[in-house]
C-alpha cells in the first residue's frame, strides 16, 4: 500500500491509474478507523480494480475548535487496518495542500472557494452545526477533483451528509456515490471514531440512541405514519437517559425538508443527535435508521 502525504502526489498516483483505464473506488475519512470505515473499503475493493482512502481531519467542517482539537488520531493503526482491507493507496494533506494559494493570512479558506452544499444541508445537522455542510461539500468536491474516482463510498450513518455528497457528485457529473449501511456494535451503538472519547457512563447513555431508533421502527411497523408521533416515541426513550438531546426527528427521505413533514409518510428516516458523557467534555453522537 502506498502512503502519500502530498495532495499533488496522490493526484498523480490516481491519474496514472486512470490513464491505464482501471476503475478506482474512493473512501473519504477523518481517520481513527473502525469496522464501519473498513466495510466501505471492502465494498469499494469488491466493486473496483483499486481503492484509495483519504485521511484528513478537515478543519472546514468543524464548527467548534475544541471538537477539532480533541478529534482522535492514529495514523499508524489506520495504515495497518487499511492494508489488511485491500486499500492500494492512502493519502492525507494539509488545508494549504488541498487549496494552494486559496487561504488568507490566518490560514483560512477564502470564502469564494467554499462550495454550496445544497438544500439537503438545511435543518437538523445543518442547524445544529452551522457551516458544517459547507465544509463537507467543499472538501468532498476537492477530493473528487484530486482522485477522480469511478465510485465514492459513504456510510449511511451520516445520513444528511450522504444527501449532500450525492448532490456534489451529481452536480459535477461524477463519481457515482454509493451509500453503505451503518455498522453497529452488538449493543446497537453505531461505530464512530468519537466513541473512543466516551466515558463508561457515556457509552451506556449512547445505547439509548439506537434503542430510540428501534422503538420508532417498531411503531412504524405497527402502522404509525405521523412524523410527530414517531419523533415523540424516540424522545420518550431518550428522556430515560442522561443524554443531552439536540434533535430526535423524522423526515421523508424522498423529499428532504428542514421541517417535520405534516402529511402521512410513505417513506421515513428517523434521525438523532445527542451529547453523551465523555472522558474530557461531552461527546456528540449521531445516528439514524430507515423506518420504511
Ligand atoms: P468519518 O471518518 O467519520 O468522516 O467517516 C468516514 C466515512 O465512514 C463516512 O462516509 C462515514 O459515514 C462512514 N462511517 C462512519 N461510521 C460508520 C459506521 N458505523 N458505519 C458505516 N459507515 C460509517
């Protein structure tokens, strides 16, 4: 496996491969990898001749500097996991490396280079993490330019992000964006790099998130189609915990809306964001589940 630290070398590596007419699967990550990331890499390895992975803790998508600072990192561990999962090249870089000549004197990206994340960025994550999806759309568009992958793989765990990056892919005419299912612990907790920062009590609190999602799913299976009633079922489960809940909401996945849909739903996805107790400050967790 090639390990590259310059964006320009990664671009040259990808170009050489595409010039030979070979297909390239791409997985964008922020590192501190777990089985959820590896599932994306393995899927990409099945579908393509080669897989490449980026590891970049993108400052543009963090609305809270302390969260960026505390984000876990483990480059050596990540590299050995990727090697075992069939990755041919892993690369990272700096903000300056991704956006040469486009930063101001404070090292921030000039606003004219930011990418519009589209209407799916409105509401929920977009509301609670101001600017987050602008940062996601900007780096993902740049990563797509650098790698020019045949297919790019994202995890359903970050539901709204999947909508945003699919739109970025559509707008520029590729790559094909493929969404892989959320990988969970046996306990139901969705795998996340942030789980490493949970205190023992926070891990227990985190279990209420998937419990609430499954409760909404059960209600859906009993025939409930009202978004408000489904959301209140989740809120009732979450209230039994000491989580600091940001939202527990239901949306129509076919027609994303920032507000709760009023009409009876034919399709539904339930989404939760909540903060659990960490070893050092609270840890923000998100999860979602397709109800239909
Ligand atoms: P991150 O490193 O958190 O930016 O995640 C990189 C990619 O891995 C994103 O497409 C995530 O949606 C995906 N991912 C993270 N956790 C999981 C999980 N538990 N199951 C499936 N995909 C995941």
